[in-house]
């Protein structure tokens, strides 16, 4: 059973939908995004939603929270887990490209090359936005490619973190 709760964001961002299995946060996505289209469940107040809301409150105040809400991602491949672990290590206020993440995974696996497109697909499958910071992953040359929460939200998140976005641009 999925449980849901809406989180009202500050002006300039779409509101968020928090999803839980009753114990863990299992999803976090922007309302009205493609990621939110098939979410169903019962609205309910849960301790995990309170923890997540506290984390989000700090984040949207422009602070880097010093804790993580308890989350869980079921049915995830080893590759997607590796990509998620790398995204979690991208520091607040910094970005990496899909290609850079692919290089790290290739080194970790002892192979010559890893597909940046495969990494992009794994980043795009991230069910817990912001907390697992997929918005910090860019296309090459500052391309703001593929953000499930909408490119406007991605750009706003980067600006909130103090990232200079003047060299970032929408895909052609």
C-alpha cells in the first residue's frame, strides 16, 4: 500500500508529492511531472513524511540538511544502485555530467568505457528527487537534459544551491 502526502514548496517550484510504504520514503516527485502521473495511494500523515518535510524545509531555506530521511528503493538493479550512490555523493552546490558519472562507474567496474546514455537512463529512473540529487547531473557542455520534474524545477534547484547557471542551457 502506498501512502501519499503533498509538500508545499516555496514560490518558484512545483509542489512535491511524498510517497511511503508506511515506514520508508519510497518516492518524491514534483506534482504535475511525468514522474507523478501514475502515483496512487491513500493520503496519510506518517512520521516519515514529517522527517522528509523537515529535510525539505531546510533545503528550501537554502541550507544543506545534515540528515537524510529513511528511504528505500525496491527492485533496483546493481547498476542503478551504483548510479544512485554516485548521485548521493555529488556535493551540494556542485554538478557532474552523465559522462563523468559514466567514467567513475567504468573505473569501479574495471572496464574501459561506460555509456553516458545508460547512466542517463539510470539517473532518470531515480524515484526520490532532490534527496537523491539527480538535478545535479548535467549533459555535456552545460545541457540541462532530461529532468523528470521539469527543466524549470531543475534550474530553480540549481539556483537555490548557489550554482551559476549562466552557462547552462535547454536542449536544442
